[in-house]
C-alpha cells in the first residue's frame, strides 16, 4: 500500500493553500469550490506527497499553535535550510528555534505556517528513501 494523502482541517483552506503554493512550491491537484470544506489537495514539487487542506463547520480546528511541534509537524526537504527559513519568515511564518545540525550531517529548522501548523525544514545527509 502507498500513502495517498494527509489531511488537515483549518479555518481558511483557500488562503492557506495559496500560501503553500506560493511559498512551498506545492501545486493544487484537486479542489472543491463549495463550502464549508473548500478542500484543496496539494502535491509537492515531485508530485509524490499530497496534503489535503479543508475547512469544516462541524469539526473543531486543532490548536496547532498550542501543540509542541515535535508532536506533530509537516516536514519539507530543502537544500538550503537557513535560506528557506529566512524566506518563509519573510512570508509570514513564525520561527520556532534556529537551524540545528546533527552529528549525522542532517540540518533542521522549524517554523509555523500562518495557521500555526508546524513545518520542519530538513536537509538530510542521506535521504530517508533513496532514489
């Protein structure tokens, strides 16, 4: 089996999806233009990972800002963690700590998107899944 997508309920899925498209290089591969969901399915730049962002009138919106980012986060691969961190902060992301480099050579940084969802930026010395 393959993972098809991960879903997040947010207050403004249209605006958040636009932010992910503009600042994380994702693309909308499917959408619903009716409420309350206004679902957006976003594919990463390699079109391997899909994130669904949608709204709801009946579900509670999680307190993303109130959760430790190590409990739940989205991780995005980048070759320039520090540069991507600066760029996302300029685009409205909230920094969570600074860039750290592990003995393995992996580098990480964490931000929160405009809805407070934690985003980990990572550059791994050895990819998790070899090409």
